């Protein structure tokens, strides 16, 4: 199908997005994965490399696969106990630049596109093997997540790994190289993510406990806590006249407990205290009580 032709699959419908909880869990997993991949690849390359997670969305497989770099190369992976398929795709110029770096002949500019030699292919399989290891080891449970490299695919835009109308999660992975920034694309079906505890769509008819994998991922998400002393209001002129040694009268009575804010929401009440050489906060009540 040419780029000017229209996809026959759900062209007027929007693919369902991940729930907020699933998106946060996926982001946490991918953040650890990219950190591990940077460390693993740095041991193989001669040049410095930065790896970080990028944007994530949920298109149909038809749209996602057709957006891959062409020409390019991808690792076809099998992930999880049910071995759902996944693609981790790169542009050809990125793959060739990595191969040259591994062989001790780093480029000063992006290399010209060419076919991979047998030696090149062996280098690519080694690099993609480290992607597989990072995905597995980044999983937060005690046991690593099952992840195997199936094969290396040339021109992944022409691959038929997913059903065209299947909803996938498309995650960009950003690589900072000496030649500039380049993005890789990681594709996973939403239905496959659900099998490892990253649910895609909330069922309003059922209320169940979150899967252990989801809970383990969510528990690693940082939360910002702020102990609130009180508020006051003054004019800009009064604010401009403030100086060291001045006192401010707050709206908080002395006998009232302070508020503890979690990610912008009031959660607990308590009193200030001293913990060694640090200021502390003793919780005396929950907002839910």
C-alpha cells in the first residue's frame, strides 16, 4: 500500500489509550530499562551514548508499523509467559553507526545506507540481545520477565508481526549519540501488556485487586510530599517592602494541625517535630478518617 492510500482499519475511531495507572507502570518499567540499556551498550561501544524514554501513545498496529523508519532494522521479541510479540525498531543509519562504533571505526557523520554484512549482522544481534536483557532485568519483580529475541527483521515497516487493526503501545526511546539525537520505536500490543499485569482498559463492571506486577511497578513511582505551614495575602507594595527579620501572620492557628500535601492533594494532618538534626512531621490524622 502506498503512503497516499488510506488505511481501511478504524479510520474514524480513536484507539483506546492506556489507563493512568497502566501508563505510570509502563513509564516506570521503561525508565529502568533505558537506564540498563545505556549501561549495557556503553560496555560495547567506544563512544558515549545516552538512552532515555520518550513519548508513548496507542495507535493501531497498521499506523504504528507504517510509521517505522524505512529502511531500518528491528528486533522481533517474545515477551512474558504467553510470549506476546514485540518490535524494537531502529533506522538503518543508527544501526550502521552503532556497528561501526563496535568495530572501532566510529563515524564523524551519519553513514550512508548499505546492506549489512555477515559481521555486521552478528554485531546487531549482540546489540539487540542487550535490549532483550535490559527489558527482562528491568522488570520489578523478584524473577526477571521472560523475554527472548526471536530474530532480526530488515525493513520492519513491511513486517506482519501484528494484526493491522490491533491496538499497540508505541514508545519512543531517545538515543543521544556523538552524531546527534536518534529515536527508536518499541511496539507492544495492549492485549499482551495486559497478560503481564499492565492492563489497557478499565472494566467498569468489575472491581478487582491490581495484579502483583502492576502493584510492584506502581510502588516505584515517586510521590512529592509537602508539609504546609499556612497561607497569607499581601499587596505587591507590602511584598516589596519585606526584609530579613520581618514576621508574617499566617491563616493557621497555633493549635491547629498542619497539612501534608501529596502530589497536590491534602492527605494527612500532623504536627511539626524534630528528628535528629532534621525537621520532621508527625501524622495524627488522615483526611479520609
